[in-house]
C-alpha cells in the first residue's frame, strides 16, 4: 500500500531495533497500557508470528515507511471483530518524523486496507485526553469523538481521561 511518500508493509525481522525502541519507550507506555519493558524474546516472537492472519489473531501491525523505505513508525489494527466488522486503531510515529503528514497518510492507507480487505464498517481509537496531536490527527481524518472514559488511565501519579473516537463507513 502506498500514497507516494508513505507506505505500509508487514513487520519484518529487520524492524526489530525500531520495534524495541518504540515498545520499550517509557514515554509511550501511557498510551499502550504498558508499564514494563518487553523482553527481546517476546518482541522477536511477535515478529515471527506476523505471518498469522488478522482473522486468526485479531490484530495486524504495519510498519510505516517513508519514500526511501526508512521505518518511521507503526500503525495497528487490534480487537478486530469479524462479526461486528470493527477494529481499533493505534498509531505511533517516531519523534523525528512527527508533524510531517505521515500519520494522516498512514491512517488513510490503513482505512483503505480495512475497508477493502477486511470489510470493516467501523474503526475506533482510544486517545488520552491530553494527547492533542492524536486528537488532531483522528479529528482531521473524519473520526468523531463519541465518548469519554473518565479517570480511565493512571500514570504520572494521577488518573487521566481517555476519549473514544470512531469512524463509520456507511457506503461499504
């Protein structure tokens, strides 16, 4: 999948270093409900299992690459529900590539995949109330804030709200 300057591809063994850096970055744990580092063995096994179908495991991670094929982040489908035709979306762009339009293009590519390959009718994202860049990304991509989970996540010594954003595809 490609929109010229951005491509999505499957996770591969060569992405191990980037995966470790993202998954074990304590600054990002608040958004992934993680609070300890993943072992290299766990992340290696995760990569090895990427060949399994989203229909079997309920999730799919894509590597976001730029025009020169450099990995710049990840975008995930998770909690895929075939019966309900919905899935969650998570995205992270490496810090040095943020605010360059990669997130929006990646999200559009993921939507095209989800609609055309998985027959998705609804995508949703859980976004920390203070995460303004993600709120802006999903809002500007047609996702609507449909709810708030009060005091949902605990980090930095206090509870924080989390917003639920959703996009429905009516003409699919």
